[in-house]
């Protein structure tokens, strides 16, 4: 048995009941259940439809996300999340680079690395090298003035944790940022790279080993083993090429506003919704969200 979930942007709910009903009828599904009026609905399916991706393309033009997944075990016990452009709206290294006056060059490398065109470790090393000599105080200024949380993150964390879930933030970015974001949102732990600082300035180097794609997979393995969980009990979310390993391993791997090359390799793609989409995918209704 499978579940089909339809989602629209919560800032501009536009999920037409007629669309949900027509899909249910076409696919021989069960009654439509509304998780949030005009925003999220679901229905049971006996099997995944053969024309799923054709229909997915069509509803994308309407500003609607469509996910079909197994019904069994969709409520997860652990969240494993990327940070840059996932839990926050920005790429931290791009913001630091902009402050250092090398923003355009670093942004270009970041985009290519996240799209899988460049080796992540090499790209990170090159970008950090361009930050050499930058006053370390810029980190706090960037955190205070430039970093904003992705909508829905607080609800996602609070709701999963209120229901016994565990949350880990794993980033190819930097501990100076993950520590702050984790504290704001309530993550149980965070892992990232460490920028090396000497005499109050960035050295242009990162502590080894560099945390990239494989380290995110290792985080999944280590944390689930410690908690006595299986991969199938994890929902992971990310947007870049270095997230593909953990997205593929997790029971539910969500490509959130992902780069095209990344989204193409994921069955669960959220392009219009925010992070609350991860709650709807687990069957939570809007009035079950924890918002404090």
C-alpha cells in the first residue's frame, strides 16, 4: 500500500480540491484526507501509478508537489538534515566570501560543487583558501546579519522531537554556523567542518578530515547504531550533490529545492513547499504541528 501526498506552498496555499479528487479517481485511490485546507492532502493507493512522473511534471506547473511513497513506516524516528540552503536560506561560505570581497568567485565554485560538477573536498579547499586573512569576527557578523532560517524548520524540529524523534544537523559547512543553527532550532547534535583561525584571522585552511558526502553517510550509520535505529526510520533532507549519499540511504530522502542534477536522482522532491512538507509526508496534520 502506498500514500500519495499533494502539497502547495504554505505562504500561498493553492491546492485545488478538484485536483486531488481527479488524481484519486484516475489512480483508483482511497478517500482524500486533508492534512491542511488548501495546502496538503493525501490518499491511499494500492500501487504506485505508472504515469507518476508525467503527472508530477504537470502538477509542478500548478505550483504543487506530488510524492508517492510506501505507507508502512513513513512516520520517522530521526531527522538528518543538511544546513546550507536547507535549514537556512544561505550558503555560509558564500556569505563569508562576500564579506571578504571574493563573493562572485566563491559563489560560482559553490554552485558547481553543489550541482556535482566539482569534487566537493577540492572545491571546499579552494574556496576556503580565498578567505585567508579575513578577520574571524566576520563570522559572528555574518551569523547576525545575513543568516536566516528556512521556513518551517522550527515546526519540523519541534514536532518530531515532541513525538520522540532525534535530530542531527550534518553539514559540509562550518561548525561556527552549525552550532548556532542547531541551538536555535533544537537539534540534538551537529557535525561540520572547522575553519582554522590564528591570531584572530582565518588561515584559509580547514581542519582535516573534511566532512563531505561520505561523512554524512557515516553520521547516519553512527547515529542510528547508537540509537538502535535502522536506516528506514530516518528522514533525511538536503539540496546538494554531497547530500545524495545520505538521501539514498535514509528511509525517506527529501530533495528540498534541490539543484536539478540532485533532484533527478531522488524520488521525493519538494520544490514548492517548505520544511513543514517533511511533516506532511509523515502523515502529520497541520493542527498537530508544534509551533513553540
